[in-house]
C-alpha cells in the first residue's frame, strides 16, 4: 500500500520539524475541544439530574447530538481526507462554518425543546440538517476529486450516514410538534432513533473501523476487509430503510426483519475485524473500549429484535425499548467515542514516538479498572437491581467519564507545555501528528524503524498481572458501590431469621421436631394466597413467596423475620424458624396492611392460641414494624406525636414565606402547544404546620405538586421518574385515555412518559393512582392542571388554592393509614401548609378583579370556599359557568362548593381596603388550618 503524505508510512515519519504546533495539529486540538465541552456538559447534567428538567432526554441529546455528532463530523472529515490522499481538504473556513452551524443548531434544538418553543426547535433542526447535508455534499465532491483508492468505500459510509441525519432531524421535529394521533408518536420515535443511532452514528463507526480497528491493534488489515466493507454497506442501508419504513406504517413484528438485515450487514463488515483481533488480541484501552462497545451494540440489536417480535402494540415497544437507551448510548456509543479519542488524541499531539507513547500512557492510566467499572456498573444498571444500587452504579459511570476528561485535559496540556518548552532550534523527532497511522497492507512486512511505533511500545499495553490486578480492583470498586447502595435501599434489608431452635409459645417452650414445613404463598392483587398457613408445632417453617401482583410487596412476620421488597415476578424465601405459636404477618409497604395484605400462621398438633401480642407487629424490643420501611410509623423522632404537636394558633418561625399561590398567565400561542414536564417522585420531610413535620411523597419536590397550565387543544408530555422507595404512578384527570399503560405503577428507579391532549377546560386534579390510592394522596401525591376556558378574560390577579387534609402519623413519619381509612383528619390546608396565608397573606388592591382557582384534592373531604366580606360575581365549577356578571337576576355567590377532586374558579372585586379572610366553610376544617387572608390595599 502506498501511503499518502498525510499518513506516515511504517518505514518512517515526516522530516524533523522545529518545536511548535503544526497547523493540522492545532486544528484537531481546537475542534475536538468542542467534543470535550459537550462531554463536560453531559457530566454536569448527569451530576445534577435530580434538579434539571427533562434530565433523561437532555443527557441523551448532550451525548449524541452534542459530543458524538461533533466527533462524527470532525473525524469522518479527517479520515475521508486521509484515505483519499487529500490531507488539507478537511480544514479551512468551510469546515469551520459547517461545525459552527451544526453547534448553533444543536443548541437551538435543545433550548427549544426545553422551553417548549417549536419555532426554535425548527430553526435548530434546519441548521443541524443543513450543516450535515453540506458535509455530505463535501464528501461526495471529495470522492470525485480523488483518485481511486483501496479504502474509498470508507468515505461512502460517511456520505450515506450524513445523508440520513437530515431525515432523523425531520422526524425529531415531527416529534416536537406533539400533536401526533394514535400510536404515531411511538412509531416516529422508533424511526427517529434508528435513523440517528444505526444510520448517522452506526454507519460512521462501521466505516471508520475498517481502517482504525487494525491500526488500534497494530496489525495488518485482514484479507478481504475492503470487499467485506463494500458488500456490507448496501445491506446495512437496506436493512435500516426497511426497518424505518415498517416502523412508520406496519405493526411492530414487521420491523424486526429490517433490524435483522441491518445486523447481518454488521456481521458481514465485522468478520474481518474478528480475524484481526484473533491475529493480534486487543492490549490497550482504546481497542478494548471499542470491543466492549461492539458487544453492547450486538446485545442491544438482539434485544430490539426480541422486543419487536414479542410486542403487539407500539406503546409496549416504546416502554421496552426505553430500557435500551443506556446500553446503546453509554455501552456502545460512549465507549467507542472514548476509545477513539484515547487512541487519536496522542497521535494528534505528536512530538515523536516517545511523546506519543507518553501521551497514550497518560490516557490509559488504570484502564483495566476503568473498563471493568464501566461495563460491570452498566450491566447492573440494566439488570433489575434495587434502586439505590442503580444510583450507585450510575454515579460510578459518571465518575469514570469525569476521570477520562481529567486525563484528557491533563494529557493535552502536558503535551502542549512540553512542545513550548523545547529548546529553540533543537530538532523534534519524527511526528506522526497529521493523521492516524495507517494499517499495514496484507502480505506486507511491518518494518520496525525509528519513525514508526514499535510492535509493543511501553504504555500501549499492560502486563497480564497488571491487567488482572486492574480488573480485580474494578470489580472491588463496583462491589463496594453495590454494597453501599444495597445498605441504603430499604428493599435490600437482609432477611431476619426467626427463632433458631426453640420458640416461646406464651407458656413455655416448644420442642423442635427436626422437620421443616414449606409453604408456597403468592401475591394476588392486594392479598396473600393462601391467607393462612398451617404448620405443626415444633416444625421449622419456610415460606416461599412469589409476587404475582403488579406492585412491589414483601412479607414481614411479627417475630421480625422478613423478605426483601419484591418487584412483580420476583421470588424470595423466608425462614421463620421453629414455630410454637400462632403468628401474624403482613406486607410492610405503607398502606398495604390496611388494605388486607395479612398472613396468618396457624399452629396445629398442640400449638397454642395466639397471645395478646400476636398480630400487633410488635417486636421483642417494643418497636412497631408497621410500614417502618417507608417511614410510616418508623423513623419517628422522640417527643410528642405530630398530631399532638399541631397547634392551629402557633406561629411559624421568623422569615416564614408561604408557597407562592399567584398563577402566571398562560403564554400566548397561535395554536396548540406542547408542554413537556418531568415529575420526579421524591420523599422528603416537610413542615406542614408550625412544629409539625411529615415525610411526604412528592411530585417534583412539593406537595401539592407543580401547577400545570395550558389551553384547550394543548398536548402535555409528562415524564414520571420514580426516585422513591416504593412503586408510584400518576393519573391526569385533564386527559381522556385508556389508563392501562400510562397510569401503571412503576417501581423505584424507573420512569414512564404520560401523554395526553387537553380537550376540555377546567382545573383538573392529577394524583398517584397506586393502591391504596387514598394513602398516596394523603401523603402529598397530587396537584392541579389548569386548562383555560376559551375566551377567558384577563384578571388583574390570579391565585390557585389546592385544599387537602393531613392524617398525621409520628413526627417525620408518613400519614397514618388507620386514620386515612377512618377519615379522621388532623389538619386541613390550602397549598400544603396549615394557615400559611394568615402568616403571609395574599394581596390585592381595591377595585381589582381577582380570580381564585380552587381544587379540592381530598382525599376524603370536600371544600366550600368562601371569602369573608366578599361576594363572587363569577362562578365556574367543573367545566361550566354557574354564575356570570350582568345577568338579569343581579345574583352573586357566597361559596364555591366542591366535592373531592372537583375544581373551579371564582372572581370578585374587593370594594375597599382591608383584611378579608378566606376559608372552607366547613368550619371545623377552617379551624384546623384551611384558613387564609387577603390583604387589600
């Protein structure tokens, strides 16, 4: 093979050059800094994802649209110019303009989607598509200019990939519109993902590896690699086109053949890569990182095919394919990107073989441990592990990325510093700085010369002992993270064994029989089946529990023996020990016991009747175990209970600020809008009255959750992220759709997307619909969606008040399930805090028109909203006006009466300055916290 001037031959490098940076090296360092910036943004959002809206979507697009797509444009241009022997073609003003347009467009797309501004999204997508289309045209023109070459098919891969991205961008704009009927959104989403991942990124990676992979391995290109590359490209493109077309017009199983055909194309292209790896096994971070990425891609394509073949609805496909995001983005694409950067950056820095080896060694520090941590942690994130274990593994992945970025910046800075401090006039050794070293041709010997890296240079590989030690160290780090995450996760509590040999029966001890009784118990709905287990006195009891329900459950015996929390489909074994008396068991998930999830263990053959402690859930140490895993009664602080601490006349701490009840107007729009919002379920201890603290389950960190507002015809796309400790769901009354999929309960660590179109006006409740629903609402899982009636006139001021009641458990605990069942509330509040608008009043001016939206969230009590000293001239209740000004009756209204979950608004004008209390006119509820004040000037 004849090497071009831009690709140093194996027999030597360019002539010695004086110290300094070659223009090409400076170019590569400058443009690749853009990739590093996007990766740093990805790492920053990953670290702060709990407080960043649409974090999951944003992370994917920062990585793929930002870092990866920039790398694709930069390096496809570099390799195209190199293999076509036109080394200067990929630099200059046109290349800078294409990159600038692309990044401006990427920022526009991300900003527009985050802010819900479709014109900004459209403008950004046009810039992205235009820049990549211009890149495709440049590649085609480059092909026409160049002489035929051995690896010109690589450029055809790049041109095909660049031609596909504008299609993916157009599909993304269609998704952003948010008004797609039926299951079209799920279809377009899958098509968008396949075009961008398998087409834009996948074809580029496949074309690059034809030459880059053997170069990383420092071996010859396998015989037939060029021919395999030429044969594979049409198969890859045909499979992708078939899959995308089927996704848009056919049922899910019809898409599978296209994915299989695309996978077959990868197999055709990849067979030479396997032969090259067998000839020279990977010995560096770069090669192993790319190889690991290929494994994740293979597994993901197999999983995608299985999902498509086994799914009958597109909703199911969307739910299941969301699980492939991490394997594809982090497992495949990110590892290939970091591996390529780890190999290419030292070459770009140059400075001679010794400098390249030193830079490579800097980027490969502890690489066996890093790769082990990355792939083991990612595997655990994909598997059904406890949520805190998943959080710990995600943190490890983020730390590994940050570590690589630090190494990258340090290596580049050190290389630049070394070159600047070189003695003037002193020649610098041969510099393979302009390009990637070319792989050797088949049959050509690889000479060892001063200008070419030796076959096994120091720093490029590690000894077997060092690699093994790094792998062991990486596994140890992951094991520590898993242990720490498991210890923090309530579902990872170890099974508490029952009595080992003898058990008190209340009057003495039972003699062990030496036998074991095994009972199979399953979960069906909110019941254990069977609900009673019989065991001979003195037998050891082993209960095999199978959760066949749809929610997370466990089994706790009054002795303290318990299972882990089980997700649907999981199994566990509980060893109750030797049994000498009747025992009670229950599910400890808060509220489940009150709904009937109890199990009776009955002793036969001389067993005693239950003693006075049986069934109370009281341990030998006197602590109550009911719902303690979720803070229901456990975790309480010493001192008075929350109910005893509540004083309606108490004053909050100085500087108290009430929740802002003012409602901003809905943004003007010429047509229906798409509202995107992420609701993250979290558990937090919150003050609900002066000196009263409760552990609330919240949507977005507040109870009530955030208020959403729009107009009739608007579409809402809500991403629910469950960062709690038990299963949760969300039900939006503002949308009309079958509840089976969007309102399903999701376990901790999972998310779902809920999409609905507002077709009717009103103030609508949303809430968790996981059973027991009353308890989830009582713990704070509710909020309001306001859909303006058409033609709603402006008001001078608008407020929103959500009334709810609290059933106080222990201080810092969750709601008392027994009080909820008995409807015995302790306090009632507007917007989640008793009497807060007495201490921080709402304001208005005399003569202003004030509109007050009211939602009665319950879960049990109605509301009768009344303003003392005021009269309502407008009443809108449950979607219709009950009173409007100007009627012949000259009527007014004194209350807005609302059943639980009902809502509406009233309007009034305050006649003069003064203080106007507002209450629910169920007076005992007003006296227990549902009270506030308008301060009118």
